[in-house]
């Protein structure tokens, strides 16, 4: 294997320009893909924050009295999906409102009775899937003594739909860029193969097996993919540090933002994917040439 | 003897000598489209023979060598090498067959981007020999061909004669049983051609079978002892002994 690695490195050195173009192309494709990944990872986390970790408020009917609480709690718990549940009585709710409105408490003096309903604040176990949340909220809403359930579904649903569309477009773009990188890698191998046609012909004449001839090309493809992946991530890392602090400073006052770089797992997957890309481009090309 | 009688005598000779033949050709025909490059060629070659294949340009000399190392597949007929039928060799076994041959070409076929040492070492590398053995063996062969001092030179910096000596070194480094040389002196001056033939003869003295295709009969006649096979328009028209 050492011999093949040495040979592949020598070939990369002798075809520097061609190899550089391939590595840069792979790195740009990986950059685009990882940029999307970075965006989706962070956007998902931010949306998760907006979604308040699956919190929902169950507003109870005016006929509800605190004696009914154990029974209602038991019925809600029996539906599963509830991680945490807290009862907020109408008086507690009014206190909370007064505290939140601080200086404008004059309005409350005019109230003859507390208009707020009793409520239950719950935290759902699965809160990433809006469909699941909606179905669960409907089940609760159907229970006796439950007036309504609120979990910010209106605007969040619309946003998630747009986000989901954006995610699909992102996947398509990633696929397209990876395909471009694949074709360019395959083409580079083809050019390298043709530029070494005499060498390969001579190798065959002196009894080289197809494995002996092809292995350095595969090693070269793996190197190109690996280096392309590393380079793409390094460019992204540089750009991330340059841009992320500015975004956080400017927007954190208005919205909840927690921007982080790609996880180690995602980076590992990207490098593996780009290494595979280099190998696969080589495989496709050699398969076609040697057919 | 007319041409038909000659062919008949040759076939009888082949039958009598076929028992220990290292190479046997049975009615080998090779077509390129409508053109017959080899036409019903049958010949037996004994181990250790020096076979000189002569004839005018386009007679089928190179084609005869090509069908032996399976660069081309015959259209009709059979070829046996050490009893092994070439028609039945799988693509996976082809490299093993080629390792039994040493090959020398008119255009040298050296890899321009590799040094003299690397070009010669390639034969042993493809056989999976250890680097220490390769180094020792290659340097030994380069010494015998007088190319030791040029081990690190690139082929294109060498003269034609030197390049062909490297090609001969590459042909013999794997200790093959058979050497196939296609016009090895074709592009060389008299002195270089003589040097290359001397190396081939020296290797032949060690017991190797050599098939050398050339149109340079005069040079060969003065140096080579062996059998001369004359081809014309793809047919084997005459065999004679060079003394």
C-alpha cells in the first residue's frame, strides 16, 4: 500500500495544476453544501428556541374548579407526550400579568372580577414535529373542561412551511453541487488517465494487473476528496468567524440567536462524503475508460 | 523447392519437433478488416532457440509478435505457450503470461516521466518483489548493460542506443523465458544496434528463447545463430538456419 500511496503522491506532484483544480472544485462544492448545513443546523436551533421547547398553554373553561384538577391532570398525562405540567390558577395568572405590565396597573383597579381563566402550562416530550404537536394539542382540546390550547401554531406553522421549502431547495442545491464536483473529479481522472496512456500501456505490457494500474488513481481520488473536504471546511470556518460575531451583535437584541459552527459529527460526515466523492468520481471514470 | 513444397517441409519439421516446443502456432490467421496480416501460420519454437523473423514491411512480423503477447487476438487458429492455450487465458491471467516475456520495441516504450532505474524496476514492481531485491537486481542489470551511471537519468535525455539498452535491461530484469523483440535495432546506428544484439545474444546464451523481428537481415546474419522465419503477406514462406 505504501508503494501505491507514494505513486499517487508522485502523480499528484507531476499533475499539480490538474489536481489543484479538482481539489478546489471539490472544496467549493463542499463549501456550498456545508454552508447549507450550517444554516439549517443553526436555523433549526433558533426555531426550536422560538418554539420554546414545545411549551403549550391549556386554557380551562370558566366552570373549572381546582377540585377537578387531579382528574384533568391524570387525563392529560394518560395521553402521554407530556414531560412537565404546571397549574396556573386564574389569580396566579393575574399576578403574573400585573408583574409583566409593571407600571400600567391602573387598568386592573377597574376590573370587577378576574377575567383570566385557569390554565395548565405543559411541556411536550416531542416538540420538533409540528404535525405531532398539532395532533396532540387537538387531543387535549377535545378533553372536558378545556377551552383552548395555544402553542404558537399559527405563525410558526407558516414559518416552518417556508423553512421546509427552503430546506428542500437546499438539498437540491447540495445534490447539484456534489454532482458537479463528481463530474469534475471523474473528468480529471479521465484526463490524468489519458495523459498517462503510454505509461499504462507499458505497465500492461510488462504484466501489471488492472489493480496495480488502477489503485494509484483511486488513492489519488481519495486524496483529492479528502483535501477538498478539509479545504472547504477551512474556508467555511474562516468565513464563519468573520461573519458570525457581527450577526450575533447586531441581531441578538431583536431575536433569539445561538449561532454555532458545524458539529464535529457533521464535519466528519462532510469529510467522509468528500473523500467518497473523490473515490467515486475515479471509479466512474475508470469503469468507463476500461470498459 | 517451390513455395508449397517449402510449406510442406516446414509443417513436417514442426510435427517432428513439437514434443518440447515452448511456443506452438497452429494455422494462425489474423485479419484487420479485409486485410490478412497473418495467413495460416503454423510453427513450433523450441526452448532456447533464437528465432529471427524477417520479411518486407507489412509481411506480418510485428503482428506475429503481438499475437504472442496477446496485444491482438487471432482471428483463427491456436497458439500454445508451454502447453497453455492463449485463447483460454482469462483477462485476469494475462498479466501472468506477460511476465514470462521480456519485450523490446523499436520505439523503446520507456516511460518518459520515470528514471532509467524506475523504468527497469517497473517489471519487478508489478510482480510484487521487495524493494531491496528490486534495487539490487535492477542495479545489476543496469551494470551489465552499461547503464548503471545513468540510473537516475530520464529516458529523453539519453541517446537512442542508450534508450534501447535500457529497454533491453527492462526486458531481461525479470529473468523471462522468452524475449520478444520487435525491430529492436530499427532506429539505431550500426554500433548501437550491434551493442543491443550483443546483450540479447548474451541473454540467449543463458538459455532464453528469443524471437526477433527485423528487416535488417545483413546485420543479423553476421551476428546471430538461429532459425530464420521469413514472412511475406502474412504467410510463412521459408525457414532457414543462420550459422
